[in-house]
């Protein structure tokens, strides 16, 4: 199956610093990558969707200047949490899909695969 | 607004029993339906997907889809304690790459 990695798996930082999280698709080219955040015992919250070579599309309420997303290649997307504060502490998960523009059978079976997540703690 | 509803649980079943997890959705244009399993502190992992009405079986797992009733379910046969996790239902509309996730159902399989 498709494998997605994330680095680091956990990070602890001081308030005011910036943290970069990498998401890589290891055995496929990811046309689209998604970034989610999950607080304890809560559901996944989609933060943004990024397509290779273009600007990310942020969900309503997500500050694009605080959460910088770069999808520079078909196998790598990065999320940078700028000037992190304790309320940014959360579990950040990326996912990736392989398909481009699809139709018919390919469209309905198009699947996204999750990375293992990065646990961020801001002191 | 697209909604995906799941009972948060916990659903508690004895080992060896069948666990039945349910999900309803509001968007009649939905085409693809996914079940993910998420262990505590881990990221979701795909169990299976379904897009045609009826049943789809994969090992101990069976997904059931009824588009007329806007309902998708996941059955886990011969439940094991290792199946204890939160199960997320995700629904995706035609022409969209972005699924909508439910809040998940917590399943506890007790020995």
C-alpha cells in the first residue's frame, strides 16, 4: 500500500518559535496533500489542501500566515507553524492522494493515505 | 453543509461478537465512502472503501452501503481486543478530492 511519512514524530518547542513538519509520500507521487489537526478526543479538522506547485487552499478559520504550507514537489509537503503558542499544541497529521484529474472508476476509488502524525507541544 | 454523523459511543462488545458501526451522511451527491481505524495517539489507517450499493467484504470486515437511505456501516466479525479503536467514517462527493469525516465511534472489545 501507499506509504506516507512525517518528520518529526514529536516536537517540543518554546513559545514564539517556529516549527517545520515534513510530509513525504514514499512510494507514490502525491498530487494533493492534506493537513489536519486533531485535539485530544476530538475529530480530525482539515486545515488546508495543497497541490504540487500551487498555493495551498486553507479552510475557513485557519490563519494562512501562521500555518505556512509548501508543496514543492510531488513527494514533499511542509507545514510550518510560525510563532507557535501553547494553544497550537496538537496532533498534526498529513495525508496524500496519488490521483490527478480522475474520472469514472478512478474517481470513486481515489483514496488518501495518512502519515503517522506529529505531536507538537508548545511550552 | 455536508454532514457525516456517527454515534460517538463507546460501543462495547465481547470478544468474538460482531461489532456494527453506523454512519449517516447528508449529501446525496456523495460517491465514495471510507472507513478508517484510529488507535489512541495514532493517525487514521484505511480499512476499506465502498462506492456501490450493497456489501463489500474484506476479511473480517464488511462495509454496507445504502445510498437511498444515505447510510453506510461497517461490520467487524469475530471482534478482537485489538480492534478496540475509534472508527472514522469519511464521505466524498463526486468531483471532489476532499472527504468529510465523521467524529468517529469508539469501539471497545472486552475479553
